[in-house]
């Protein structure tokens, strides 16, 4: 009897354990359905460190795992699985697994997987993007000086960029456009940009800069600068120290020669021959100095300059003035200024008088025109009609013609403003009326 009761208790206990185990398993499976790992994409520059983080909000002590693009396990929980000294554990818990990859290479790029070992296993993907840093650019084509008129090709080259870098050209501070070419080299790219142009003397000493822009470069782009050298034939100009050289003065001529190579030394001649007076005519470098001028120095002076590309010369015709003649015939600036002032004053007075006359004449004209406009065929006749009816118009015309004949025979000195003001006004009116009717 006792044995039967003991057996029942054992069976009951065993059944209870089984039921509890099944309930726990069902609860774990149901809870695992709500657990989702979360991972984010990461972008790093080649050679730096990448941190890969996987998180889960609700976890019932289920392990997390990181795998590389080749599906090799890197870490299972806090246990390292792959022998790579660059890969280290940063943080491991039931809710987070973070690892770091130092000295990232382009070969590390790819899709990494975070796994949560529930039933079934759940995963999250994170893509690691590695930016290839472009190498410092190099410019070729400027090793030797060019000659004026040559066709020159400058090439800027950079490699190792990912994605492909951008190249810009600058001529001094002004951007110029080149021809870009991109070639893949494994996981990175080689970029080439070319400038082609014909050089002249204006290109000598010009700085050509190649600049590389890339997302992996923080703020300062990589660049390189080369200065172009252009050989060209000389060009000569002569500068003189005095505008009107006079006897007894110190006088200097300077030979300004430009060329590459620089033409040195320069030579001076007078009228096709050597300098006649070496004591007074001194050559210092590119300068010809005449210590004391006299009339015998008159003539044509030439400066000759040459290099291996050619020769050029400049000429200056010297005429030595007599100081006494310069003083007698020099321009009288005071007289010129006085004449200009008088002309300006007269012009202003004329404009003022003319303006006042036109303003007064316009008012009179309009008033008289209104008075006779009703009977007059035109505006000019209206002025005549304004002082009487149209019947007397012919009588006034004869009167004005007679007055004009009398006034015309007057001498000009009798038409002054003070003595004959009334007569002058009458004369002006007569002439005006005659002109109107003549028209």
C-alpha cells in the first residue's frame, strides 16, 4: 500500500516537471518572437577604426554574435572566435554586442551580420564602407623649360582613392578645365587629369596647381604646384630720365630687356657706332649715363640685347635743348589759365542771358498768340493781330519794314545797351516780323 502511494507521488512530480518545462519552452519561444537585433551601417576612412554595434531591446539571456562578410564568426557573446589582432571586444551584454576593427583596410569592406540565437535565429545586416584615401598627386610635363610656341601637356595623377577622386587645375588663382580619366585598380581607382595648351612668354613663371578633392579628406584637399618655365627671345624698351634734356644736365637711359634666359650683358651704340666719349658716357649694367649733356650728344642711341633664341634692340633719339631757348619759348601757363578762365566766364554769361531771354520771349509769345489766335491763320500772324485787327496788319508790316531800313543803316556803336535801348528793341521786333512774313 505504501509502495503504491510512493509511486503515485513520483509520477505526479515527474508529470509536473514535464509540464513546467514545456510551459517555459513555450514562453521562451513566444518571447523570442518579440526580440529583434538592430545594427547600423558604418563608413570609415581607410586606416582608421570601425566600431560595429548590435543591440536588442528585449532579450531573455540569448547570445549575440558578429560575423564578417565571409560568414566567419568574429565574436560569440564575449568569446572571440577569429584570430585577428585588429578585432577587439568593446562591450558585451545581453542587450548589446560592440566590436572594433582597427587599421581598417579596403578588404574589410562588406556586409556584416549580427545574429540573435532565438528560435528561429534572427539577424541584422550592417554594411561597412571603407573610403580609400587618394595619394598625394604628382604633376608631370614640367621637367624641362618649354620654348615659346611649343605645345605643352601637363598631367596630374593620383591613385588609391575610393570612390574616384576629383581633380581640379588652377593657373595661378584662376581655375582651368582639364581632361579627366578614371581607371580601376582593384578596390581603388587611379585618376588622371591632363592640360594641353600652346605656351607663350606670358606663361613663363606661372604656377600650375593640381588639387585633389575627396570625401575622405576632411577640410584641406591634397595639392601640388609646379612653376612653368618658358624660354623666349628678348624684348627691349628704353626708358629716359628727362623729358626735355638740356645742356649741362645729368641724363640717364635705361635698357629694359625681357627674355628667358635673361639677355646679359646689353650693348650701347650711338648712330651705329661706339660711344664717342667714354669719360662722360658711362655704361653701368643696363644703364647709359651721360654726366653732362652738350649739343654733340645729339643722335640716335641703340640698346642691343640677345640670348640663344634671338636678338632685339630699342632706340632713343636724343636732342639736347638750349636752356635759354627753353626759358624764352616755354609755355606761359599763367596766360593759358587766364584765357581758359575768360572763355569759361563768357560762356556762362551767355548761357544765363540766353536763358532769361528765351523765358521772357516765350511768355510774350504765348500771350500775344492768345490775343490774336481767333482771327489768325497761324501763331506768328496771331502776334501781329494781337495789337490790332487784321485789317491793319499790312500797315504794320510796311511800318516795320521802313523802321528796319532805317535801323539797318545805323552804326554798331549806336546800338549800345545804355544809349539806344528803345531803338534796339524796335529793331529786333522788326527783324522778327520780317522773318515771319518772309517765311
